[in-house]
C-alpha cells in the first residue's frame, strides 16, 4: 500500500469519526463531540458551497461523458 492508500484510509477514518460525532452530538454527547460535529458540518457546508460554485461558474463542456469519475468505464486507472 502506497502513500496515497494510507492518506485515503486516513481521510475515510476522519470522515467516519466526524459522522459518528454528529450522530452522538445529536443525542446530547459530550462537549468535545459537539465541537467535532460542528467542525464536520461546517466542512461539509464549505465543500457543498464550493461544489455549487464550480457547477454554476464553470463553462459547460459537451461530450465529457456527464460524469466526474474519469474514463468511460468509470475508472481513472
């Protein structure tokens, strides 16, 4: 497993932990879980706002396959 794999696993662990904290904070968890949940929700809003901005402001490219996964088979390898 290369560096990219380790980074990807780390990001997945962080995302999963953030989701757990959001779930826990919604049920009255400890203060630190509420803080992590707030950071997770804010990061999600920032990512969503950035995605909306690129969709609205970017030029329309026809013939790009309609997806963002790479080639026609859905893979980027």
